[in-house]
C-alpha cells in the first residue's frame, strides 16, 4: 500500500517533470519565425517601394521579408482576411471597410500596428477652367482606378457624395494607372484619380510635368475630412515638388487616408517590434506631406491597435533588443521568460523533495516501530507457552522484514537503533518465559 509520503513524492516529481516539459516545449514553440510575408502593391508603386525598404532593414536582423505584389489595398485586405493565403502583414489604406466594398467580411482576426504615412488622392485633369470641386467633373470621362484597388474605393465614395455614380451621365472607367495616364495625356479622357498604392513615382512625375495636365486642389478638403473621419486634409505647398520649375505653382489642398500596417492576430511580438522599428526608420523623418516624428502613429480607425504595438509606442524596444543583435536578444528574452516561472514555481517544489524523502525513509522505520509496540503490549497478557511462541515467531518475521529494508547511510543510526529495539523486545519475551 502506498503511503502518504510516497504519494506526495510522486506528485512532486511529476509536477516538476511537467513544468520542465512545458518550459522546453514553450521555449521551442516561442521562437519567432525568421520569415515574414508582406503583401504590398503593384510594381514601382509607393506600396511596393516601401516594402522593399522594409525588406532591406529586416535583413539586417536576419529576418527575411517576402514581398507579394498586388493590385492595391482592397486586394491586400481581402487576402489578409482570407486564411487560405499565407500572409502575415500588409499595407492597407484606411476607410476600406467604411467604403462598403468589403461589407460583411470578418476582420476580427486582423490587428493594426499603426498608421505609417498619408496617402493623398490626386485628381489630374485636362480643362481650360480650374476645377476645385468634384461636381465639376460631372458628365466627363473619369478613370477612377481598378475595381480591386483602394483608389477605386475612395474615388467611388467621394464621387457618390457629389452625386456622381456608375450608370449616370458621367463615364467611370476602371483603367490601370499607366494606361489611364496615357489616355489623359492623349486627350481621350478628362480626369484620372490616382493614389500612391498603385501609381508609380515615374507616372506621377510625368503627370506633374505635363503642361496641359493640372492637379486638382480640393477647395472643400475640410468638409471631406469632417464628414469622413478617416480622411485627412493634406497640404502640398507651392514649389515643394520642384523649386526650380515651381511645381506645383500654388498651394494644393488634397484629401486622403493614412496607410496602416495591418497584421493577422498571432504575429510574434518580436516581429511586431521589428516591423515597427523598420516603419520608424522609413517613415519617422519629415517629408513632403508629413512632419518629423508624425509616423508611425497608433491611430486607431477600423482595426484595433495590437497590444504589442501599443507597448512599443509607449516604451519602445526593450533593453535586450536595444543593446543586442536581434537573434541574441530573442534567445535571451525567451530564456528569461522560461527561467522566471521555474524560479517561482519549480524551486519551492524542489525544496520539498528532501523533507518528503526523509519522511518516506522514516515512515519505513516507524512502520516497524508500530508493529514492535503492538507486539510488546500483547506479551503482558500472554501466559501459555504456545502464545509466547507465536509472538516470538511474529518478532522473527519483523526482524527479517527490517533486515530487507534498504536505507541511505545517513539513516544508518536509526536503522541500527530499530534492530536494537527488536533485540530488546526479544529479551523481554524470553525473560518472561522463565
């Protein structure tokens, strides 16, 4: 029969083994992947060029960034939502959900690492008159972006707010950006809606440097930004693109959302920090449309800012990641996370083992002390030789059982004392026989 001390010993040993097993499994499983898959944008677009910068920065830490091309934000978001696509993170233009094109799709598994830059909507047009309101484009031929792009989403929302919809007197075309630009220059269409997610820098510069093409300034930029909370009023100062040629020739008011770095839940905290570090390096300085330190920023719109990103914005990188190479900081961080629980839980458990062990050895000896005590009390009432013989036989059995006990050297004195007590009881039995 198993005694209480033996049960406690077994429980302690099993608990210790389970904790160690859990720690080993967690240590192996918690290692951050050395590859991240990011969905960007079309070739030479702002999205794709930004992704390439991230790729170079992450490579310095030994992490490979796989950049997947796409047609723009709408496709990025749809693929991030779809679990059949192997993606970790992507660039997503703000306002897509509110635009209604992804209505009914489950975005609960997505989190935001924050906004990383402004993405203005640029409307280039051909007209003798200055156009500063979208209503002035009614009845014209407009290229508003491909259907699976964020450009199309935002253009549709703004045009609808101005009474211009598909099927009306205005012809809305879904042309690829370069094709739309060539058609505008050739005079085949009247205006092109462009955003950095799909427009290349080369195409944008070409439009700005074509004399007959004008960039629309939104006279009602404030109204748009107030009615649509995800839009921002963005000022493009006179001469900011080319001081020598004074491009643009006057201050231009644009509207546009921010671009968010959207990830799937479960992104490893170390990789989240690494991506935000890259975002800070790429977008943290002053630029044409932003001030120093304005991005990245924890601006929460349609996606919840992740807990890891919130922590990064508040405290920055941890001490280990600030002072050690990424791989070493990750290793030490995991070691510390494993060691602390072991120190808190395992060491007190291990300290119980020696007392339990001593208790168990003593219980082996005390068991026979109990048998001796019972036998010695029984001999007081013994009168017949037969009964005394049975007691002596029982004592012999006890002595044989004790001799078979294996005890550590540290308990040798108690073992020999038990044997002396057996001899003492035997002498009393024999003396009582005379």
